[in-house]
C-alpha cells in the first residue's frame, strides 16, 4: 500500500470517531485550540440561590386587639401667663398666671435704687447714721425704721442689680414683686426659673407673717402644693394667702405666724395669766392710833 493510501485510510478512521486529521501541509493544532465537546459545561442551575421557603401553615401575629395609644397632651399649669411689669414699664422677669400664681421665667437686671426713708441722724439707736456707713456690699443705704416698741432706729440696706450681686442660694427680686419692699433685694431661692423645676414653674412666695416680709422662690409641685393663688385661701381668713408653708417645701394657705408684742399667741390663742384677787400690789396705810 502506498503512503497516500495509508493517509487516506487514517483520515477516514479519524473522521469516523469525530476527529479531524492534521494536514501534513499546515501546522498541527495546539492543545488550546482543541475543544472537547464531550466534556459538559458547568451546571448553571447549581449557581442560583435557593429561594426562601415560607411555611404557609404558620399563622401571622393577630393584631386585631392592638390599639394604638393616643398621644398624651400635658396641659400647662400656668394658663394665660401675663408679664409682670416694673414701675418704669420694663419687664420684671416674672409672669402672673390666670389663677393668680406668680412665676419667675427669666433673670432681668434692675436699677439698684432704694426708695426707703433715709436715716434722720437723730434716731436713738441703729447701725448707721448716713449712707457712707454702709460699705458691706454695693449700693448700700442707711434707712430709717419705726419700731412700735423700741423706738425708731437706722440700719443699712443693700440693693442688688442682678443675681450675681447675691450670695449662693439667693436671687435678686424687684420691689414690684414683694410687698413692703422699697428696693431690689436678694431673697432665698430654690430655683432661678422654670427650667430648674420638674414642673416647669419656679414660683414666687411673698408673705407678711405679722412681723416682717418673707419672700422666696420654690419649684411648684402639684403633688405637694394645696393652692396656687390667694383666691383659694379666702376661706382660711382675711390675712391668709397662698405661700410657702411653715416647713417651706410646698405652697399652701398660710396665716400670720408672728405677733409683735403681747399677748403671747399659742396656736392662735392668747396665752395670759389667770385672774387672781390679790392685795400685795398696793400700799397699805397703817391704822391711826387712838389718842
């Protein structure tokens, strides 16, 4: 058999098994050019994510009994607050509520002027005689006082312009907010304004106890306070008002607690000595002897 016959037979056999014989005239195919059609490609279905299976037999939560809670609206305690003005028409930093309660809402500077009566200089007693004697603090004045029992006297008073003029635990309050006051003065304070209080109200208490004026600031507390304005205390007595109680922790209806001079009052009742017939207080004239 000739060489061409062998080549023809080889090509015939290779074609029968699906292969292509390399041409003797051209270059042989490289392994990279040969595609093995018998080798299967990657399974595309194997690369897809498995979908989440939902169990239709599991019931959804029952929300038919769930009722949305309504928004709680907290009514302000101070209704229709009106600014309290100074004598010159300027703001005082205080407001008055419709129920009569007075609250401090801001710190305002004041004119440190004392309009009280100046010392006469001839008072029998006192700590000063002129304003020059009052140097314990800024804005000092020597003021005349009339005492019903001990006679007139003089004493120093110191006005404040701002809270910074006052000691720790006190604030400056103008005379328009304190009865019988003649100048801005430092008063006891448990708060400076509403932001210092859980209730949002820094209340003013101003009460004449029968001897002197008591003025202070305290947070209002609806759980402790028994009143807000003086109108709620009319049933207690003419001299009663809604101010801090004797303990000083809550607002309540209070009456005079100090009585100058006699008689001594105990629980509002005069305490006096019992009446007893006696004769040792008078001079006894000896009897005349018979002549």
